[in-house]
């Protein structure tokens, strides 16, 4: 399920990036690209959510999340570590709150029957 993919990527970001300074983020190239990849995963999973779901949850800027994914994938040579750092520390915690709430509201028994 796409929400679970988002939650898993957020958890990886929280584990591997939450306590990094911007300088540490820039200095550790492999960690940096792992972090970028998880932001891409969030964006791709968000893009794959149904329009019905996104319309029912307008408090999240789904389009911006998808646009960020597109930028990271297609404009990789222009990605600024300051922006990545800002996303990790300013956007991800709020998104995590929303995703956790959405996952807690799912009727998993009904979902499993439908899928």
C-alpha cells in the first residue's frame, strides 16, 4: 500500500537524517543520496495515491510532493542540499503526522478483502 511505502521512507529519513547538520549531510555523499532516494520514494508513492484519496485529504500538498520527486529525478544536477535539509527538518515531520493518522484510520480488514 502506498501509504505504507511513504511511512517506511519517512522512518528511514528519521533514522538516518533527523540528527544530521547540513554540513554533515553535505559531507556524507552516500547518506545524502540515500536520503534523496527516500524523498523520491515518498513523492512517487504520493503520486500513485488515488485522486479520491488526495481530494479527501487536502491538508497535504500532494502535488508539491510529486513535484519534488520529479525535480529530484529529472533535475538531479540542480538539487541543492539546503533544500533537501529543509525538507527533512520542516516538511517530513508534518507529513509523518498526517500519514500516521491516515494509517490509523484504515479499516484493515475491509482493505484486505478488497485487495
